[in-house]
C-alpha cells in the first residue's frame, strides 16, 4: 500500500526518483545493523585463562598441585 502511494504521488516530488533514491541505502543500513547485532551476540565472551583455571579447581576437576603448576605456567607467559 505504501509503495503504491509513493509511486503514484506526484505532488512535490517532481519528476525525479523521489524517496526511492533513499530506500536502497536504508535497506543496506538495516541489513548491516542486523548482521552486526547477530555477530556481536555470537561472539564468545572474553574470559581469562586464570579464571577458567580457578573455576576448574573450584569444581574439583583438578587437584591443588595441578592448579599451582598450571597457574605458574600461565604467569610465566
């Protein structure tokens, strides 16, 4: 309906392209915004290696000796 009104509305637009000139740009901006938001949402969260190591130790996945050994290695890098 809107496209019919804009296509048949000749008052004030003259013989030029009218608002149709802007629609491709608006469409491009909308698609780029959606793509950015999807990319931003899927990006992995940044967590430090020491934080992951501390979580594994807290869960009991690794022993205290393994924790200290791996923490020493991480701090050397």
